[in-house]
């Protein structure tokens, strides 16, 4: 099954002054590139991340669903057409409910795999001047997610994402977010997550902490 890639965006680290007059180095402002670009195991060659918790092999690509943009229309003024939350790939027809940990997709010459949910950060709130934006993302479960790169290759703006392998049992980004942010005392759900072979170390650590609170 193919999914329409609306935009693929990259950005460099820059010193930005936000509406709260606070300045910081960030690469949250991303723009679509022209033609094609090489995707490595740590992301696009012209993309940068400022912070330790961003980027790396498990977070090579940041994904956000174009389907979610409508949700933010009444919350964010002058909603961007792309990279609303600094994502690399903006895709129609795929949401947190459809994306399962370990699912593998073809994107141009590259092969990518769902690795973990995105953890919304304070820079997102600063960008739009909305103090509770991080909480709103968590409460709505519309966080987006990350992909690891299994096979490097060139990717163009005309490429679509094609599902080539689905992991069983399914464990969606939505379910991970719902358990973490709403149902964090549900021991059975937490154990099911911890017993899933496809979750990565960061996700396991998050849910191990939740479980310890219930012990």
C-alpha cells in the first residue's frame, strides 16, 4: 500500500529568537528540499538536530501526519503547510493509529522502520507562543513518531511511502501514547508493551518507569 508524501523537509541549526524573547539554537524550522537527497542511517545529509534527544539512528526521520493538520487549525495561527512541528516527512493517509512499532516502509531507494513515538518538546510551544502546546499534543496523542533507516538511499519529493512489512502483534503509536498519557496505571497494557519484541530501548525505559510506580 502506498501513502502520499506531501513534503520532505530538512533544516540547519540556527539561533532563533521566539515571541517570548528567548533565544536558542534549534533546527525546528525546516524547508522542503529540491530534487532528491541522500538519506543515511542518521537522517538526511543536509538535516541537523541541536539536542541530544533528537536525531541519531533511532530518530533518523521525524514523521507527522498531514491528516492531523486540521486538528491544529483552531489552535495555531497561520498554520504552516509543512513541517508544522519540525518533522522531516509529512504524509497523508497515515496517522498514529495506523503506524505500528516495527512496521517497515520503502521510501525512494531507502527502507525505513517505525522506531518510537515522538516526545513533544518545549521548542514546539515556543515556536507558536502556546504555553500548553506540548500538553495538548500529548493529550490528543497526535505526537508523530520517528523512523530508523534500515537501508540508505536517495529520496525525492515525488516518492511515496510503501508499506512492505508489518510487525505482529501490532502495537501502534496511538496505543503507546494513550497508555503513557491517559492509561498509565493499566498494568496489563504496560506489560504487553514491555513484552513486545519491537520496542526500542528508550520506549522500554519509559514504560519500565511507569511499571515501577505500580509495584
